[in-house]
């Protein structure tokens, strides 16, 4: 009898082991996802913040958050010359989010358009989908040429505080400065996106100053929607734990991006005291790129109707002596002497930058002078043309926006 019992127990144990060995894997990636979202975070100067951003995604990725979608992250955790493509997914067996490495890059340069183009192509190859979204989180200087990140001494003012890209001692971290020598011009980024065999529906810039008309105009053919800030973004960036679920909702791209804009603003408007890294500083907007050609056409009407105005009254978005980024709509209202033309421009602005996605706190923080600056007029997008100095005047006149509007 005992021998029979032992034999029965042995069979039960073997059966259990066999069942365990055939257990379904905790994650089976779809052959073709509904949506793949890539978060690309180049450089290392913001690595501590990047780690927090990735942790935020882990918090967001639950059993239902992604649906039939896939969330990828590409960043440079080790050094400037390497990168890694990761997927963050939900493991049903472990009942938590997990990370797996999809590809490593041992020879990568974030300042090479070809390398960045390859990263984007690999995302689609590794996680094919019906629709794609792109988030870029790093430094940002809008349309300013990569070579102009730090002014040459020959162009600097004699005033010691007029070095355009030097932050004030002791300033809190914003995303307005990055890794010198590893930057792309906006036209190069646009080309890297446009040459893909697929199309990103949208681009979210988790960077400073990128809601800038010279910048957005260069990207108008590359993506349908762009979410960005006209001023500096605090080092913590977007609240990924809050926005990621919205990006995989099935209510349409525009609805998802509107919610992402609101979540960004709400964090800095209402939750900024939760960490000393925050300031109550959060300005954001959504650009509908299909409307930007028509907006340029309206801007051309203004070139022959300009009047003198007080530039000190114009809303700006950068601290220190050189303001560089001014509110586009406010500029038009002050410089144009034809109210009918101004009204037409404002109407076109509402189509290009929906009011429902223009959010701002009462002020914005600038690391360039460690101060908060009031937001008294807000259209959600900046322009650099009014800058009275000669620092970037020649370069600005070479931008596609300037040439198409003058």
C-alpha cells in the first residue's frame, strides 16, 4: 500500500512539473501592435531624470494600460558612444511591469542624423504597429543651430550675464542644456523622421523651447501633431506615469495628446510642491502641423503692415538679458497696424494651436537667471524674429519660417 502511495505521489509531482514547464509566458508581443510609442532620450547629462522617467513608465504599465500596444525606450545609460533599445511590458505571470533589451548599439552618436534615423527605423522593425508615436526627451534650443549652442566669444556682449546659454550658478535643472557635441539641427531631425518607411502620428518634445514656430515649421511635413513647451521644462519633465496610459487609449490621437498636455500642466500647477526639484512652472501646447502653411501665409500679410512697438512689453520665454523667444501671437498683435489682419491671424492660430491644449502656469522658471517670470500673454508658441540683438539674426533669417513669411 505504501509503495502504491509513493508511486502515486511521484506521478503527481511529475505531472505538476510538466504543467509548470508548459506554463504560458507572461508576455507575448503582438505580431502587429495597435500602436508603438518610442521614448528616445539621448545624452547623459540628464541621466538621473531619465531613470525617473523610465520608472514612471513602469508605474504606468499595468495589465490594461497598453492594450495591444508596445512601449519602447531608447537611451544611453553607459556612455555617449553606446545606446540600448528597451521594451517595457506587463508580465501577466509576475503581475508587474518588466524590461527586456531589444537591441544594443555599441557605436552610436546622438549627433549623427544617420544613427538617429537608424534608431527610429529599428523601433518599427522590432515592434511593428499600425500607428506610431515618438517622444524625445533631452536638451532643447529650438531652431538654434547645433553649432550655436554656446556663443563664440566674438559675439558675446561685454556684459557678463549676457552669455545666452550659460545657466546661473545654483540654478535648478531644466532641460534647456544638454551634451555639447552630440546635437542635431532641427532640419536633420526632420529628415531622420521623414525618411522612414512609416509615419509617426505625433512627436512630444520633453525639452525646453521646442514650441517655437521656426522649429515647428521645419517639422510640419514629418508628423501630424507636436506637443511642446515654448519655455524651459523642469528637469523632471513629463509625468510619464500619468501620460502613458492616455497615449494608448482608443479615442483618437488628438484626444490622447490633449490629455497629455493637461497632465503636464496639472503636475506643475498643482503638484509642484511634492518635490524640491519642481517649480510651479509648466507651459505646454499642441501644434496641428497641417495648419502651419496657412499660418505662414497669414504671417506674410503682416510684413508690410508693421509698426514700432515697445519690445519690453512683449511676452518672452527665456530669462537673462537675451530673451530670444517671444510669444508669436503677442508679437503680431503689437507689431501689426491692421486689426483685421491681426484678427485673421488669431483665427488661424486657433486652428494651428487649439486653445483647449494651451496650458500655462502663472509664471515660468528660467535657469538662466534663477527667476520665475510672469506669463501675461500666452498663445503657446514662440518666435525669435523680434530679438533686437545681432546674435542670431543672420541665422534666423535663414530659417524656412522666416524665408516663407518675408
